[in-house]
C-alpha cells in the first residue's frame, strides 16, 4: 500500500500528504512524518510536507529553527538511501544542551527517536524523508519504523526521481515552445527573488560557463554583463508578470546575440508544485528561456515565394519565430494588437499551420533544409 501511494504521489503531488499519514499509522501511530528539503550552504529551508506536527511548531521551524537544525547537516554526510538514526545521534549528550533541543525537540514530547533517509542529493542541496518518535515510544516503535523506512527508501527515491523528471519535462516543453533550436536553449524556473528552482541541462551549462548568466551561493540568478542585468532588473520591476517579455542580449563581437524570454508561471501551468522541483515554500514565479539568435538573411524572401505572404505577414512570422507575442509585435511595429492577430491568423492559414509553434518549426526547417 505505501509503495503504491508513493508512486501515485510521483504523478499527483497532493498524494504526498496521504502517504505521510499512512506511514505514521503503519507502525502503530504516534510517528511524526515529514518530507523536507534543505540547502546546507545557504542554510535555507526549502519547504516541507508534514503529518503529526503541531502547526505552530511547523511555522516556528520555518521562521527560525531551520537555521538551528543540525540534523540536515548530518544528513549531508550520508549517501542517498542511507538511514540516519536519531537515537544514535541524540546519544551525544552535548546535543541536548542546544537551543534546537531545548526549545523545539523537547517541547514536542521529546521527539528524539526515529530516523531520516536521503532521497536526493546534489552539491549541498538535499531532499529527505523522516519520522520523529517520542522518547517514551522509542522502545516500541523504533525498530518497526526503521524496518519500514529501509524497505521504502529505494521506492521513495525512484518515485521522487519520477516526480522530478516528469515535472522537468513539462516545464522544459512549456519553456521551449517558441524556440528555434530547443536542443541548444536553456530554460529555468525562478521565484520572485530570482532563486533558481529548476534548470535544464543547457541552462546548467550556461551557469557553469558564466558568460551569460551566473548564480550566487544562494542559487539566485544574475546576468554576466551589467547592461543585461539592468534590462532584466527593469523587466522584473514592472510588477507581476502578466504578458511574456523578450530581451535581446548583445555583446559586440565577443558573443552571439541571445534572446531572453521571460514568461509568467502559475501553479496551474506547472501542474501544481511537483516534489523535487517546485517542492518549496517559495512560490515559483516565472519561466526564463535563453536561446541564441541566428542570422536568416533570405528567409523573408523564401517565405514570400513559398507561401505568398504579404510583407507585413512575413514580418509577423519572423517575429513569432524569435519568440515574440502578438502584443510585443504590435508594440514593436506601432500597430494594433488586433491587426497583428489578424495577420498571424492569415499567415497560419497560408502556411497550413494549426498553431504558432508550427510556424516556428516551418521557419527553422526553411533555415536549415537538412531538417526536412
């Protein structure tokens, strides 16, 4: 039953709560269960799902005690799938003289029993599953709980990776829908304060290279050039993102021109808050896509010849192929957004395109005939 719930939660994030409750009941109840994430470098608590904890203690952990909790740091020394026994840890009497023990662990009926297991570890960021047991229940519940966690650990790790993979694939597909060459484009999901909660492989490579974007020790995004950073900051300062925005990043002859696409992200578009990517108390705010622009000197003439597009329709098609929205095109051309939408509709009809992503594909095929 528990493994079924875990794999179900990988597909439906809301089922993690039912899973945690079921885990507590299986060994006789009275176990406080939790899925949580932590960034050891920045000492940031990345969010948690709990069952059995008093809400006031949950909030006090988020607000203060996460920075006093040394258990996450101890978990960093363990490998994924390895159990960290709380009973062995609290055997160190010096730990019982800490603020974390005196003001958070002991007031909760001395929850010094139980264990944690790592599900995911990357650099110094982790996600883990844990259960805390009252000291008076440890003799009765400790061994059954550890046996259950040992059995569940490989299934939880697999379910967790499924959740991360599915959520990442969905976000990447959404980010790259209007990109000419998705295989070389980087996409990220960021919170309002720029904290990166998801990157695809290309975006991670860009961050490592540091020529276009970089991140600080808190995993916040910054652009490498001051002018780019100013443009990006101004875009974010305009308030809640209602319409996608496009920035062009140029650097003379040193780097090719890049298009930076910023689009709002709601939980309905992200499919909820999938564990492992958006499993955070900070709400993910927007998608960011970075793609290299390529010269297409004769594409306009080819579009006109092949599809009999008017000059205005051709111009609109080329703008769509670079990721601009109808509103952005109207602002760029100084015309009504309704006129632009009519031109898009007309061009799609002539090109036999069912959706705007088909226009992107047709333009890319025209640019690179080998893809036909």
